[in-house]
């Protein structure tokens, strides 16, 4: 019988450092909230970009460092969910609320609550991340929603409609591409995601007058992502 992998002390220390790297997202979430309260949406979105980079790299590093085996007593997946909820859901909604991007009064509060409740449901689903590496239902990209609301200066009514539609999509079993893990078109997914992240940074640097061409490049990624997710969902259902 093969003995379980233990690894070197150096590997375990690297794993602990990686968990700290992931946990730094909680601090960034706090800084996003502070920036939002200060009325500095662009600063909040720069911090949001940092959280996207961390979230896009920590899983790959965790697998390479074999942290599940070297630090089996620490639940990195739970840490990742905590950080993701704060950075993908809670902090972006605070940004939308404090920045006046939602309708005022009770309706604004209700619209702000919808994504938080929908994400609470999704993050507790055991199949939110499927075995074949997809997200089931709209994957709580409220940080992306907030980014476009700010960059495109969307009206509170438009923002509210987007929040309602995306909250509903959380419950519809479409398989959304997990850019760093979905096997289908993985190389293309990684390339287009990298281009989108670059466009995110360029658009923030251009604020408050983003270049329409860069906006178009950025939005084209959303179109690609949505069409590919629908196609792959349909293909798997047809093959079943």
C-alpha cells in the first residue's frame, strides 16, 4: 500500500505562504469597501483587479504545491469561497450602493440584496463547481458587473435590471466556463481572459474617458464567454 504524500518542510511552508496569499484577498475586500465609502470607484476597481489576479493564480499554485496533501488539516477551498464571496459579491455591491449606481431608497436596497442572497445560495451548493470544471449557474461575477457599471456610467435603472437578471441566472443550470480549468478550448480561454484583464487595466487607466475601441475589445470577451458557455452546455446535454 502506498504511503500518503507528506512532502518537505519547505513545501509545507510554501503551502502556508500560498494560503496567506489567498487570504490577502480579505484585506483587499476591506480596502475596496473603504475606497467605495471614500467615493473613489476607480481605486476600488484597481483593488478589484488585484483580487482577480490572486484568484486566477492561487488555485494553479495550490495544485502545483500539492497543498491538500502537505497541509491536509487546512481547508483551502473554504478559504477560497470566503475570499471570493467578499471580493466577488459583497465588496462590489457596497461599491454600487455607496457610489449611487443603484436606485435610491428601499428599491435600491432590495436590488443590492438580491446578488448577496443569490450568491449565498450559490456558494453553498456542493455542485457550484462541477466535476468537469464548470460553474453551474451565473458564477457571481458581481465584481465584473460593477466594473462595467462604473466604466460605462450605466444608469441606476439599467444597473438594477442587470442585477435582477444575473441573480435569476444563478438558479438556471447553465454551465459557465471556468477559464483556468475548463478543458474545452482551454488555451484560447486563457489567452482571451488575459486580454480581458489587460483591457480592464487599460480602461481604468483611461478613466473617466475610456477609449471606445478598448471598451469594444473588453465587451467582446463577455460575448465570447457567454456564447461558449451556452454552446458547451448544449453540447453536453445533446451528448447525454
